[in-house]
């Protein structure tokens, strides 16, 4: 798998790309090192540059605080993808899908592609609103559930919604833990 080709294919032809992805191994080490490690760096690095170097008006986050924030954001991307993969797998039987931890992780990883790519917009304060384009990942999740988790088409929208609700709750919990640290 070539990273640029995978990104292009999952964004432009997701229905056919999910079928290709289904046939690939879902080794967590490979997915994390060859995909997540690269793409999750985009919002972390761009956010650091946007907040600590460029700033918002006259406000700039200190360099050390910015680095700590970027590292934390980067590491939490791995945690979030892994936990969402567990949720996708755990919910599969509820929506008449088949449990498959490898496919669930692939689904979590590749569905995050738009969210990581739009991280580039955090370089400039005026472009941050374009981060909403990352919601395209919800569509990718919905389209990917039937081929990867064998969920019936008619239940995949509700399945995707349940995954999103769980992901939001998980991110709130992670955010609360991080704020305590």
C-alpha cells in the first residue's frame, strides 16, 4: 500500500476501496506505523505551528506548551483510533454484523483520514472553520460498515451513528482526563 494512493482512493472511491481494504491484513502494527503515525501528525504539527508560531491575533501559545499539546494530541489519536476500533467490533453483533477486530481497526483507521487531512487548516486561524470537512469521515464509516463488518445496508446508518456517539463519549472522557493532567 502506498500512502498517497490509499488516501486518494479512500476519499474519492470509498465503496470500491473498502472492498480492497477488506482483503488486506489488518495488522495493528502496520496500520499504526504506516498510516496513523503519518497522517495523525498533520493536525498535531499544523496545530502547533498555528497556535505557537503564527498565533491567533495577538495570542500565541508558548512553545513548550505547544509542543506538549501537539505530542498529547498525536498520542491520543492512536488511543482514539484503537478504542473506536474496539467499539466498532463490540457493536457488530448488535447490528447483525460479524465481529472482526482486524476489520474494525481498519475501519476506524481509514475513516479518520479526512479528519487528519483537514488538520492542515489549523495552520491559519481563518481556515480553521474548514475543519468541518473532516466530517466526511462519518460517510466513510457508514459506507465501510457493510463490507468490513458484514452489517446489513439497512442497519449500517444506525450502526455508524452508534459508533459516532460512543466516539464522542470516549473523546469527552479522554478530554476530561487530559485536562486533569
